[in-house]
């Protein structure tokens, strides 16, 4: 899961030493098996998204994307991510600061609770908001009296998106800030820097790549969430459909080319996410290597 | 002493309570309103039990396959240089980044009667789409990165000197793998397996398109929660959700213990 620290290794170093080198037939059998598994279960589905999207030609493809309901779903997806990601960045930074820089009782429980949304089925995540804010929920009566709609409306979609993306930034920052310790911050405080200044000028530059990494993963999940959003959305076309829900509706109406056209946009987003992620890992590895060199010189 | 402790912990606890803990608590409060017979009737109805068997069974099978091939992929990525290694290393995380609904329709298109794989398998009498086998295939897809990504860093950190020592003592490569390398990666392997299993049990988006969703045959537990909700059976939906949540907690605990074991194991290695 945490690829940040692994990225700096030299590859092929195991093949240069006799004791760790496998016979060629072993190597190529294992490589063949691994590549086949990868191609069958990952590569083929990815390629088929684009193949199906373009099956009826570019004209149908573009028509499906610029159609008003599709545009509305793209806007809603962007809106949900634009709210959920910043909220979880603030939370992630606060949580990492508290956990990594201080000792207190119940820290391990807190870390487990932060990870909790990862273990909860998306459907259950949607359900709990229906129980709180739905018509028969705890606040249902009050919300109806004041004419506020949360479930089957945009606020519910945002809430469900926030829930499923809670851990992403925090779980990237916590191990990183724990590994970096607090000496640098303490030195800055001794020299008279205020808490905010320490954060902006000492901590943030040290964790910026980890933070970016968390933001990228958080954003991908926020834009792609399906189960939780599906429960609270109500599926009103043009109003409460995010891109994944729009895809579902098109698919169930047998408009396969259109469904895959919108899906291909999300697949492109996934590819951009993976490329950015690889780039950030590479930068992070460089930053760690540079820091180690500084420490040795 | 650094500043900002009460502010940062305050934000953390308030946010976590409002977004996660209080809504989750609602689930238990709602269930507490049910009597035992009502609860039992909701969670032990034959149609619901059939979904547990499918969800847990398919998740277990998929996690087992991913444990075997995840270890193999991690090994290949760390140990060997070959054309396309970098590409595979980047794309292994695809199931984390690709929205589940997209994965769901792509797999369905691949394995349906006219699809690239379905048209090859159908003449052999193997039906994947709209059967329990389809559920399994979808869960293999979404669980694939977990074992690779937990085992990979441990294999990378594993010192070549252990293997040289084993070789100089006359051990074969296979014996070195079984007795030196495998024990070192076992905790990470189990952690990845548990993570993949936990994710697969609750998975919804990638499964519902390919499953066919036939009651008693290819209906998963998250779907029955939605079905009950659509029939305004809030009690039933909540009761089944509590069963799933209870299971999530147990797995989360197991994963935490495994990770602690894994950290101790790798910490002891010089």
C-alpha cells in the first residue's frame, strides 16, 4: 500500500549476485505467469473500456460526452471532489500533526478509527447517512420542517464522498511525519518561530510530496465513488447523478457506447492518477535520498 | 514542547466524530430498537444467508488467488529485470484508481457472450458473466494490488546476505525460498490477504454489473441492503448492515494485529 519508501531501490541488483540469481527458465516462467495474470485481469479490462467507447465511432463518443445530463454529472462529480478533498486535507494534516508530534493515550485507537472508513462497505456508508438525514431518520422531521434536503440531493452526495475519502491524506502523512520526528520543529520553536510559521516553513516543505500523494489518491476515490453515493443519490438525471451513476443509468438502458464513453473519461483520470503517483513517488525518493546525503556530509 | 496539540487533536476528534463515528453509532442505535426475534428474522432469512455465503465465499476465493499471484508478481517486480516491468509496476494500482462502476461494466463487456473472453469461454461451457463466477472475477480485479503492495517493500528490504549464507551452507534455491525468504514475507502476505478479503466482502460497484443479481444464486450482501432500502425496509437493511459492520471490525482488528506482527518481524531483521 505504502509505496513511498520503496521507490528508491535499485532494480536488477538481485540478478548480479550468484546466490540470489535464479536460473533463466525459472525467471522467465515466473515472469510469464505474472505478466499473463496482469494482462488478463488488469490490462484487458482497461483496454476494453476504450475499445467499447469507440466502437460506434468518434461522433457517438463525443455526443455522449457533451449531452446535457453527462455535463451535469461531470459538474456534480467535480463539485463533490472540490468539497471532499480540501476538507480531508485539513483533517489529514491536523490528524498527522497530533499523532506524529505528540504522545497521548489512545493514539493507536485513534489511528485505527481514522482507517475505519476503508473497512466499511460503501453501501453501509451510504446507509448510515440515510438513517441520520433521511425522511425517517433522526433529523428527518426537522429537516423537512425547514425545507432542507440532504438525502436524494447534492449535500448527501458530498457527505457520502467525504466519508469514503476520510483516511487518504491522513494515512499518507502520519507515517511520513512520524519517520521525520520533531527535532526540526523543536529547533524552530526554540529560535522563536510561531506554531504556524513552524508548520508552513518547516513541516510542510518536508511532507509536501507525501501530501500531494494523498491528495491524488483522495481525489481519484472522490470522483469515482459509486456504492455510497448510489445509496444517497436518488438517481435524478441532471440533478443528483455523478459520473459513475450516470454510467450505470446509461448501461442499464443498453446505451453501451455512451456508457463506455463517459467511463473512458474516468479511466483516463485513473491513468493520469497513476502517472502522477509514479512521478510523486520518484520525487519523494529523491527528496529522501537528498536528506540522507545531507545527514552524512 | 511543540504548539498546536489541542487545536490539531480538537479538529481531528470533532471531524472524525461528525463524519464517521456519530453516523456509525446511529446504525447501532437503530438496530437496538429491534427485538431479538425481529433482528434474527432479518439477518437469518434464507435469501440473506445465501448472500453471505456468496459474498464471503467469493471474497475468500478471490483473496486466495490474489495471495498466490500477488506474491508471484511482487517477486517478479522486485527480483527480475524484464521489458515492461516499469509499466506493470505503475499499472498494478489500477484497481485503486479506476472507479468501481467502470471496472464493473468493462468486466461485464469482456466476459459476456459476445465479449473478447466470453466468446472464447462460452464454447467451452464456462459462463462467467451473470453467474457467481462473475462475482469472483470482479473481486479478483479489485483485490489484485493489496498483496503485491504489502509484499513488495518487504521483499525489497530483504537482505541478499541471508540468501548468500543459505547458499554457502548448501541450501538449494527452492529450500532458501521456503525456509529463509517465505517466513520473512509471511506476515506481509497475510496482511495483504486480509486487506483484499475485507475489501472484497464489502465491494459493490464492480460486482453488480457482472453478477446478474439473481436471488439465492448471484446476489451479494451489499446489494440486499440496497434492495431492502428500496423497499423501505429500513429495519432489515440496518440489521444486515450491522452484521457486515461487525465483520469489518473483526477483520480490522485482525489486520492491525497482523501489521503489528509484520512490523516486529521486519524490525528484528538486522
